[in-house]
C-alpha cells in the first residue's frame, strides 16, 4: 500500500497493517505500507508502466481518467461481502453518499476512508472569556468578527498560500445562498453555472470576508503558519477540515479548547444551513494492474471497519465513513463537536468539479480565487472566468464527465 503522507501521517495505517499481518500470517500474507508527501509523482510512472502498488491512498491523481482507461479495479466484490466484525455487508455500513463519488456503470472504483466536513474552528475558552457565541447567521458572524477585532484579536486566520482552502467555504456559501439547486446546476455543468445571481452573491460574501476579517498578512501564510496563528490565539477562528486538530496536535497549548461550528446561514438564502459541506477524504483505489487486487480489497475492508474505526479516531483524529464507526468516547472534545454538527445535518453535499476538472482547478479556479481574495478581481469577473474555464475544459475530447446524480432537495430539507 502506497499513501500520501500528509496531516494524518502513515503510522496508523502501518499499525493496522501489522495487526492484519499477524492475523493472516498463517496464510503467508504480508502487507507493506509506505508513504511520501510526493506520492503522486512517484506512482504515476508505475501506473503507466503497469507495475503499480496494490493499494493506493491519494487525492491528486486523475481518478476519472484512470476509470475511463480501465486502470482501476472495482470494489464491488469486497463491498458485497460481510464487513469485518459484523454480518452486514460492507456496503451497507457506509454513511449515505460516501460511496457515490466514483461510481461508473454501477461499480465503485474508489472510496473514502475518512468522513470529511468543512467547518469554522474556534477556541471555546477564548469565546467564554469574552462572552462570544458561535454565530447562527452570516450577519451574526460579521458582527462577531467586528467584536473580536475590537478586542485586539484578528478575527480569521487563513491559509493564504493555498487558496484552495477558501474553495470549501465558498462552496458552502453557494449552498447557503442558492440552495442545493445552485449546487446541482454547477455539478450538472449547466453553463453559465457561476454567473448566476445566487453564486455572485456568495462570491461577494467570500470576498468581503477576506477584505474585512482576514488576519493581516494571511495571504502570505502557509497552512501551518496560519494554523499556528490560530492555536496561539493571534487569530480567533479559522475555516478548515476536520483534520485540523491532528495536524496541529504538537502545537496546541494547554487549555486551548478547540471546537467547531457549521458555516452560518445567509439571511434570505434558499439553502438548509444544517447541511454539511463534506464527503470524505483519504481516497483509496486499487489499480487494475495490481498483483494482488483481491488481497488489496480485503485489506481495505479490514482497515475501514467498525473494529478499527474507534482507534482511527483516537490515534489520528479521523471520523470513520461508516455509520457508528466513530464512537463519541473514542475521540477528543474537538471531534465530538464535529460529530454534533454531523448528527444535526440531514445530509451532506459537495461540488464535484475539483475531482473532474483537474486542469481547470489548478490553472483557472485557484489563480482566480487568489485574485478574488486579494481584491484584484470583482465577483462578477471571477464567476465569468470560472464559467469560461469550464467551457474551454469541456472542449477537450479526452475529458471524462460521468453522469451527474442531482441532490434531492426535499429529502435534504430544502424547498424545490
């Protein structure tokens, strides 16, 4: 197994492999786990020459292109087997929606090993000391930021060198303003998708937040630099994924009470504010040219199980994609606040463009997002550039666009 060595490290996966190896030693089976921060660059040539690792955890490879080229092995045989530690099938244990990202012709070709949700993080102790409360609406959030600044603290830290971090807040604002109808329009590539009034409004809210509430110098900071500003109380809040606590665990000072709240509702918006922007992370897949594909599937089924889910929460702060896979007692108070947010949500949503249009993401969206946050372009020009970039991307005859499955508005608490 080869995996991206990022915020979660690779030690937990190695520990699970050692446990699996001990249980399968009599069968002569042994799994080796290795990782690298530049795993994608090391794996690409191996995939091309037909000598890949048996199991890959990576978020930077063109998965849909690999599926279209017949380069990935389906998970269905493993998903339809009983899950480790239960008589239920592995498929039935997944939180609804978490298996939907990479389905082609009815088969699952990649799956998420971690549940993800985007939120705003804060220090509950700092909030208590100042009498601040988690905001419910965007206007309350704006007022809160002003109060924080008046207290001599920067309202928001931001990972400015990596503007992609703002994308997830932006996607949530699109849903809060325009509802899932706006998300469905974008996912369906129904152009112009971004140059609609609801999306332009969400874009303006994001730009105003950056201009008025980002910490001075935020656009020059890396993710760890900005997150250090947060845990050192130089900034009161930061938008991030649920990996934040684990990534900063060696830097969090005593007494810091990390908690999160969902992106607030936008007054007059059509979206259900209880919904979570998230789907999953730590994507795994099995190359079609793997030497031991069925064994790789079996190890994946063992790794993502009710048996190992609690320890994943304890060890690396990851919420399992399986229903009841992360008992509250197995995670920190910070992650319990994530579970509170997820439990209150009728469902999850995401925009699929970053998985489908990799060149658009890197060459159009991220540079334009950087310009928007710096105030160098207008919301209208930003949205027009995104639509124009999508239109150009779709002219590529080699692009792979799988069928879109729209979100059911009524089922997720929104008016049609």
